[in-house]
């Protein structure tokens, strides 16, 4: 299967400073992406080109401006300015926020963290693009007794990766296409570096939850699943989260003026998902759907 992908971004060179982050959403009261009730922070910018990405607004590291036609009053003349738009049809996607301001934002939810064993999860985009900030931020949260987690594809130099993950109580680690050439061509992912980083996490004794998106034509076939399970078995993992493909992100592509390359791709059937789950369980894994 051949699908067009977006522009490639070098994860090794694009990042913000250690005092400021560029984010595009703060999602409160989440019951996924880590234990308990969580606040998710979505970082802007991703070097990868996964055709199935459900957060296309995360891909560019730049602050983008969009217009929601449903809100538009069709003013004449249109100033196309977020601050001047009377209906809020024009809006920015992305904003810069200081470490102190972000800490204040998330600590509003501290009572929920403490009552549920929850905490803060950094998502994206790819948080490794803003690793200096994320490392400082998570270190501060841990000082405050907040459970910390990140979602990542693990594709960055170990010099950037290890300081960040050492500040995590849990790393949600996504494994995708397990063929090295295809992973680079389709996803712009350095698979060998990803697997090296996964091994480093195990060696460091860091709590890792491996996750596998089930994407028809890409990851949802027995050879890819078998290779993933083999790698995880060799590293003594006994748990796996399966993330079935969905179309929830499709409307965002239209809003951004982009094409949803997966429009004609069906979601996995119950029997397809059940087969993969059975393969994982027979290989000795405790399987969680979603998460």
C-alpha cells in the first residue's frame, strides 16, 4: 500500500528552549494514557509521517491559524485575524507557555491526581522534540508528588531520551512497523534507534508499557505482530496495549486543509482484532485494549 506522507521534520534539530513549551491542547479528566485520572498535555511538532495520525494539528511545530466555517459570519471585508474575528471562526492552533504557567495549569487538578492515583501525561505530537522543557517539567511535577508519564515513539538520540524518561513513572512506548526499511520510508522512523532506546529503558529499570496501533495495511498483519511480540518477549515484557485504528481524526484534516490519506481504509473488524489479541495472549502477554 502506498500513501502520500507529509513533510519530514528532523527530530534532532527542532526543539523549543528549556523554559518554554509549544502545546496545542490540555485535556483534563482522562481515564486513559496512564493510571488514574490524568491531565494530558499535547505538545506541538512531530518528525514522523504516520498516515493514520489522529492528531494532524500536532504535526507542524509552527502555530497555525484555521477557520471554522460553521462559526463564520462571512464578514466583508474579512480581516482573517484571530484577535479581530467577532465570531471566533479564526483560531490559533498552538501556543507557547512557560514552565511555571504550565505547572499552575496542571496543578489545578491535583485533588483528582491524589484521589485516583492519577497524574500528568505528556503526549503530542512527539514530546521528544521538546525534551529539555519536558525533562524539567516532569522533574518539577515529581517533586510535587505527581505521577508522570509520556507517550512516545522513542525515536531520538539517547542523550536526549534518557534524561527525560528518568523523570517518568511510566513510559507509554509505541511500536509500529517492525520492518526497518518500511518504517523509515512510510513513517520517517529510525527503527534501530527505537529498539535500542527500548532496550535502554529495560536496562534502566524504567516502567514501560509497550503499545501497538492496529492499522490495516501497515501494522495489522501476522508477520508484523509476530515480530513485535518476539522483540518484546526477548526483553521480558509481559504486557501489551493494542490500539485499533479509527477515523476520529478525519474532520481535523479538512479543517487544516489537508487530505486524510486513510479515508478509504476500513477500521479493523472484531475478528481481526480478536485474532491479534489471541496471538498476544498465547505468547504470554496480558493484553489491554486501548489505554
